[in-house]
């Protein structure tokens, strides 16, 4: 946040006291001085701007925004207040109007580096990388040694690569998965993991690869990594029933019965009330001593059996 000096003698004295108090982290005292100014001269834009900064730092973002807006209304030339107003809007997730606030600064001050740099950052965050690069380059033209602009220019190629990942050859994925499964069946776990890592290098969202890795970790007694792998598989494909069952079984092995029960209940809510899931829920309810759920799932099992 930015601030400037007051203009008139009386205001200047109070304003300087407000700045001194703020610099000493005594915001309540600073606000007292600012309120004294504003009671006498409510249109004082500098006091409104500094009050907005304090409100912003106290997370009273809406009040801060309004204070900055009033400062701008009273003194449209106060660039600091315009910048702070834009930041308040961004903080409130009003990105459209936040961007407009910085664009308005550039309409009258096209070489304002803070506004140019902020727009570069905002466009980069929004994935509009060409606009981000344009504003970044302008900053570097004005300030060749601007660290923030230089760092952002270094990051932009990586962001572009993420936006346009290379096309995945599904045939390669399938071939590697078959090799991993065969290596696992042959007991060559190291080779199976090599193949899985190759798959994930091609496609980090391959749920089958994570699920197979989880099964291998589970069989080797590495339950923590098994849990993480099954969770990753589900994260890639939330409809992956096998991975959910495997995660539920892992929680049972870890004696985390409540977590396991929640997984199997999730499967049940998805309309998959097969015998395996219902039996598992009866067993888990018995382990947890939840009598009502035991009856509920036993009755569901009975209904399920009658339908077959």
C-alpha cells in the first residue's frame, strides 16, 4: 500500500502524527489522528487513503474499499488511492473491476510501473499470458532491472507449457500399463514401478497407474503410500470404484475403521449397493459398535438378496 504527505499546515501536523503512529504499529492512535482530520475536512483524500490502508491491514476490506473510493472521488489525481482501490477489489475477488481500476491508472499514467506490473501478474494468474507478457515487457522497458518483471518473464514459458501440454499417446500408455501389470505378476516390482513412473510422466492423471502402484504398496505392507496412491487414483477419477474399495481396505488394514466406513458409504450413495459393499459396511458397523447401522445394512443386504 502507498501513502503520501498532507498539504495544509494543520492537516500536515495531524497527518504526520498518524503516519508516525502507524509506523510504530499503533493503528488505533493513527486512526484517531485521521478521524480528527476527517471530522474537520471530510474530503481530505490523503487521510482517507491512509485510513483505507489501515482498514485493509485489519481485514476490513469493504470499509477499506469505500475509503479508497471516496479518496479517489475527492482527488482523482491520487494514484496511490487508485492502486489501493484496485488491490481491495482483487482481495474481494472482484477481479473484473480490480483489473479495470489498474487499467484506469494507465489511461492517465501509461508509464506507471506498479500498475503495469500488477496487471502483468493478474493476467498471468488468469492464464492470459500474452497480455501478461505485454505488460511485463513494458515494465522492463521502463525499468530494466525490475526483479519482479524479470522473474515473471522467466515463469511465463513454464505457464505456457502447462497450458499446452504435449499430446499423450494412449497406445504408449496402454503398452506401458500392460508391461507394469505383467512385471507385477512376475514379481518384478522394481520394473513395475519403472513402468508406472513412465506412464505418469506421459499422463500425470492416469488413475489406473496410481491404483496399480497402490496395490503393490499394499501387498508390500507400505500402507501409507498405498493410501496416498489410491487417493491419487480417486482424485484423477472420482468414479473409480475399484480404487475406492482398495482405499477402504487400506484403512481397515491401518485400523482406521471410521475412515473406511465413510469410503464404503460413499460407494453406496453412488448407487452401487452390491453385496461386497454391504457386507463390508455390516462388518465395519459391528467393529465400531454402531447397532443402528448394523440393522440398516443387514436389511439392505436382505433386500438385495431377495432381488437376485
